[in-house]
C-alpha cells in the first residue's frame, strides 16, 4: 500500500452462518478517485459497505484508512475518521427538518461549531437541490427528496471517503444527469467515492475504475471499459453468454 491509497482492503471476509457473503476480497482505492462496485443481486456489495462503515464486523481480513487500521471501531468512530455513507433505504430522522438532519453529522461527525455547521448544512442543501425543503419535516418528504437528503446527510459529515449505495434508481434522465454532476463535484473537491449502482450509465459516467463481485468474490477489477468487456462479467452480470 502507498500513501496514495485512502482505503485498502486485504482478504476481507464476512460469513452469515455457513454462507460466506464477502469472500477474501482485496482492493485499494486511490485518493480522490471513484471506484464503482457492480455485481448481481445478493453478490455482497452492501455487506462490503457494512464492513467498511462498521455496521457489521468482519470475520477476517483487514481494512485500513489513511494508512491506519480500522479495527473494531464502531460506526460513529468511523464517521469521525471520515467515512460517510448512504443507505439503500433512506434513514433520516423523520421528525426533524431536512436542515436539522444535516446539523447532526456536521456537529457530531465533522465536529463543527453550531455556526459553521449551520453554514455548511445550508451549502449542502443547496448542492443537493433541497434548499427549498430546508424546514420541511424529513419524514414528510417525497421518496426522491428523501434520497437527496440521504446523500446530503452523508456529505454534511464532511467525509473523505463516501460510500454511495444505489442512489440513482428511479430517477428521470434529467435527475440522473444532475446526480452525476453532483457526484463529480464532490469528487473534484477531493472526496474519494465508492459507488454501488445498478444504473450503469450513471456509474460509468463517473467511475475511474470498477470492481465486480459475484457470490462474495471479486471476479474483475479495472477500468470501466475493460471490466465491461470481461466475458465473466458479461455472463454473471448481464446474462450474456459467449
Ligand atoms: N444480516 C444478514 N443475515 C443473513 N444474511 C444476510 C444478511 N445481510 C445480507 N445477507 C445475505 O448476504 C448476501 C449478500 O447480501 P448483500 O445485501 O450484501 O448483496 P448486494 O450485492 O448488496 O445485493 P443487492 O444488489 O440486491 O442490494 C445475500 O444472500 C443476503 O441475503
């Protein structure tokens, strides 16, 4: 590993009972780059995120961030170390406003003062197209706005590593293009991103490289073009037989 790598995984393994859902997975993510994660349903992609965010403990292997091991640190510690994530099913504090939802990670994870957090929260809401909803109760937002809020909450904690779990599904073409441009802006500010996404054209528009999982094992890794031409990826992910 070199100091150009923000995140490194070595032999990462997770079992549920007798089933190994993340199987000896090794990869590096260079700083400031976007790594796309692909794989069929049940391949272990979200479980991989849960291991990185600390929502689940691994059965084996090692993860390091910024050159130091992420051992048994709980999720809130990992947030404070700069890991932010979205969940497939948005998890806002439903009774708080959109703005208040952002104040929590800005103050608790990014450790900002109330005044700085407030300014940052407003900027993130604007970036994510939610400024007009700042004072709306999160639980009353539409699904699209809850998805935007999910991303905004992750950004409000000022992550250096951002884990995006299927944020493009169900968007119109224009909304998808807006999302791609937002992810690019975030990357251009120096944030390193891992993005699980089935909406391939959105992912391919941003990803610097792609890693493919199948039954928990890494089956391919490389540039988007190379990976999409890989015959095993075409077979397991796109159902194309050679
Ligand atoms: N807490 C759990 N207990 C038992 N099995 C689990 C648990 N979480 C996930 N699994 C199983 O682990 C496997 C991998 O699930 P995971 O959600 O990581 O897949 P995925 O690649 O993210 O799928 P999708 O694209 O459908 O979101 C699946 O077979 C799933 O049923």
